[in-house]
């Protein structure tokens, strides 16, 4: 988690620094992003996060069935996020906005791509959490593994909070 | 449910702050610079809420909580300073 925070801190700093060199160009490029999709993505991750909180709590209370369903629901929000993100990439590319056309889009595609890779891992880990929660007996060690998976999911959520602000909202 | 109630309030707060941020990003909040400072500060305020509530940092050792908060405040300050410079 600390490593990811450090790497993304560098990304955030470089992006804002570079943006300062061409605020008008970055602002104009930003206007071609789909704010509706960005906001949808944000809400999808937040809903996924609260479902993970409920799921971890259910595991701690030994409620395997509800925990599994909550993790599955959170996974579906992860998949919705991914589908929306890929849709936005395709729409941008169709309109001629690619990493080669403007520095803003280079940062946009790289940063959202790295973030989506993290989200894919987090969603896969939730599938593991679901399998662990389905065991007849959940050991204390299993609870710790599921708690760690939850923390990684929330890290992905947290990183998106900043990316959303820097890429979609900064004026 | 009682144990997760604070997280539900955190979720509601995060949705509200997101809505305010989108409003600022769409031209609300007066000047462009003031709105952007508000957007960055709001983003890291959300980061702190996610950390303290969803990641359960409120149950973690003090050094970890202070370290995380220092990172969030430091990043927000750095990005705002870069933006305004």
C-alpha cells in the first residue's frame, strides 16, 4: 500500500507540474472527457467500498453466506467501473483523442490504465475473498487475508478519488 | 449494523463531497483558481475519510494514522502550491 501511495504521489505531482506549463491546453483537453462516466466511476467505487466494508464485517461475525454475496456485489461494481472506463477510452479514441495527440491524453491514458490494472487485481482478490468466505470454517488467518484484500480495494478507491479530481475536475 | 454505521455515514459524506467537487469542476464556486483549490482539498479530505473509516485507520497505531494524514495533507499542499505557482 505504501509503495503504491508513493508511486502515485509521483504521478500526481508530475501531472500537476506539467499541467501548469500548459493550463489552457490541458483545460481544453479535459473538456473532452466524459464527466458523466467519471462521476459514475466514482460512485461505483464508493458503492463497492461500502459493500466491502459490510462484507468484511460479515466475515468477522462468521456470516459466510452474506459475506460472499456482498463481495460478489462489490465485484460487479468493479466490473461496471472497468466497462465504463473502457467505453470512455474507445469514445475518446474514436474522436481522435489518443496518447499521441496531446500530453494531457498521454497522462490520462497512462494513469487511468495503471489504475484500471490495480482495480482488476482488486476485483480478482475479491473473488478470492468470496472463496475464502465460502469455507465451512473461517480461521483467524483467513479473516486477516480478507481484511487485507479489503484494504487493497479501498486503496484503489482512494487513488481514484485523486485521479478523478486531477483529470476530470481541475480547472 | 451498529459496527458499520460510521462507515455508512462516511459513505454518505463521500457522495456529498463528490457532488460538491463536480459542481466546482463544472464552473461553480467563483474563480477558477479558488474552485480548483477546493477540488484538490476536497479530494484529499475524501482520501482521509476513506483511510480513517473504510481502511479502519482509526483502529491502527497512532504512528500509522499520523503518517497517513501527513501524507494526505502534504500531497494536497504540494499540489495546490504547484497549481498556484
